[in-house]
C-alpha cells in the first residue's frame, strides 16, 4: 500500500512538471503556440492515472504556480 502511494506521488510530480514545462516549450514555436495551449492535458491525465485526489492537488498547484501579482489584486 505504501509503495503504491509513493508511485502515485512520483507520477503526480511528473505531471506537475509537465504542466509547467509544456506551455514554455510550445510557446517558443509561434505557429503552435498561438493555437495550442497544452497546460491542462497533464492535469487531466494525472486525474485519470493517479486518481481524482492527486489530480485536484496538481490542478491547484498548477493554478497557483501561474499566478502573478496582477492576478492577486
């Protein structure tokens, strides 16, 4: 049981890293970056693979990571 939770946590961390890196990579290519916004795909995959609890945690962390002071005012 404990080993399964560790695998899910590591998988969720991988999906969170993809959430942060994928928009940066696709934004560098103007043709793709202007029509594709893939930052939510890893969140959905995390929810499907790891369960809704991990998907919700990754989603919340992902949203907080993209906040700036302009969004907080």
